[in-house]
C-alpha cells in the first residue's frame, strides 16, 4: 500500500508539472496554451472598452515587472506609457517561475478594474518582500487595472 501511495503521488506530480509548463518554440506556456493573436500593449484601447463593460476578454503583451516571490502566484506586467496590469491566475490553477522578472510575456484572459483594499495591498507588499516601514505607509485603497489570466506565454 505504501508503494501505491508513493506511485500515485509521483504520477500526480508529473501530471501537475505537465499542466504547469508547456514548452513551445517561442517560450513556455503556463496554464492553458492559447493561440497568440494581435496582443496589445495599448492600455488606452482596453480602458475605452471597459467604459461600457465590466470585463473584456483579450490578450496583452508586455514585460514582466514583478513576480510574487513566495510562489509565483501573481505578477505585474509593464505596458505602454509606464502603465502596468496586475495579473492573477484563473482559479489559482497555475503559477509562474519566481525568476520571471524582465521577460517578455503574452497573457490571455480577462481584464477589469477594481479597487484594492489596504489589507490586500499590504499582503501583496509582503509577498513582494517590502520592508515593514514600506508596508506601514499603505493607508488607502487604490484603483487598479487587473487581469485574470487563463494562460501565460513567457518568451525565451
């Protein structure tokens, strides 16, 4: 029975790893592999679309600015005009490598805006490794462009 449990755990881990990263010519997919379209880095176009809708399904391209250093469960992606989008992964179903900063990326999923509470900002600051003094400076909610990715392509 012990060997069965070890074997089952090994196969489960292999399955998770096969879903986690799928290699392609242009890089590695995390989450769901997708066909790259005309991914935009034009935030202004998306913000215009969000005027009439709560969420917009789209793709963005940009450069990974920051990744959660605890386990790769979120990232910030730099877009045009020093804008950035905060990216989380659908259903917490996959993560990206914690050493992905400064890599080019295409993200596929849904973009929306939301207000981030002080508590959540402090949580993300802690994940980022900010000092207690920096975390203490966070005192009010902020509006943020968010993206729920079902797939991420990190370029080589």
